[in-house]
C-alpha cells in the first residue's frame, strides 16, 4: 500500500493541499494490507484508468466536490462499495448507475437514501430525483462533503477493512479538525450507522470542537445505517431530521 500511495498528496485538489500538507497516513496499519498479485485497490488513484471504474472516480474525489471553506455538512460513510465498478470516492454514490430505471441494481443503502429524500422533498413517492451523479454533484454545490472513514478498499475481510480505515484516519481527522476550527462556520455531521459513529468518536472531533470553543457550531445527527430498515422507519426522514437540527441551532438549512 505504501508504494501504491506514493505521492498521494499530488491527487489532492489545490484548495485542500495547504490544509492537508502535513498529514502522514498511518502506514503502520499496512501490515494487514499486503496486496495479492491480482488484487486491486479502489477507487483508483487520480488519473489512473480502467474499463470498469466509473469515469472520474478516484480515491480523493470527495474533496474535489467542495472547497474547504464551503463545506456545510459531512456525510460520513464507512468505506467504498466493495466493487470497482461502483466505488467513486464519494460516500454512498454508486458509480455504475446513470439513472434510476433499474431499481434492482441500486445498492440497498442508496435505495433507502433516495426513499428518504423523496419523503423529505414532497412527502410522497411521486417526487422526482435527479440522475445519480447529478444528485451527488448538487449536494457538493450545497456544501455537502460525502466522505468515507476509509478511502480505499481491497477485499471484503473485516481486518483488512479496518486497516484501510486506520490508514486514512490521520487524513480524515485533519479534515474534520480544519472544519470545526473555522470561525463562525457551522458544521453538520451525519453519522448513519455504528461504524460511522465509532470512527467519528475515535477521532475526538467533539472534544476538539469543545476545546476550541466551537461546540455550539458542531451539529451531530446520528441515525441507523441506510442499508437497514430502521433508517426509513425512524421519523422524520433523515434529511428533514438533519435540517431540523440546523434550524434548532439557528443555522440555515440545506436544500437536499
């Protein structure tokens, strides 16, 4: 992994480079990440091509979508989809979809996210949702950073998946630290599922915000993982719930 990620900072968008310039990845976790000869790490590095990988996908794509000073919310996922054709670099985005015409091909988590979004937008199943990539692009323009705790994936094995998360923890933590230290800028953090909650807790972001005197500007909303039925059963829907938390804190809502 260390060789694969050599010069990884060159993949960072310009707006994030100075903020993350001192980050060193936790290659101590790489003992669990010894790649087999036929094993692929995905999403791929920026500029690398594959006939299978979604166009524009790469490890740090989440940061391409939102400049650091425009981030209003972070949707924290666990790790990329375990499929090169689906993983884009943004949490919950499914890269092998161009539209919603084949519901059976939509990942359960994304399907439930869309159902919650329909409820939020119109309160009925007739509400339309833009094409998959257009939806995530628009969220980016709204200041929503769709970030995973682990930015890479190699094989579906618990120890390996956790090693990827530990590998990227210094980077993900530094992103959060910068965001909670911004003056007069609120930050909504959506933690959907236990893995996201544990990852966020272990980074100590709430303690950091409190120490900086910014606890009132950090709004954390927890919910069941989108792949579970509880995600839809709990009311209000996930997006209305998030906006209510912003309203109660006296901050502008997000146009989901």
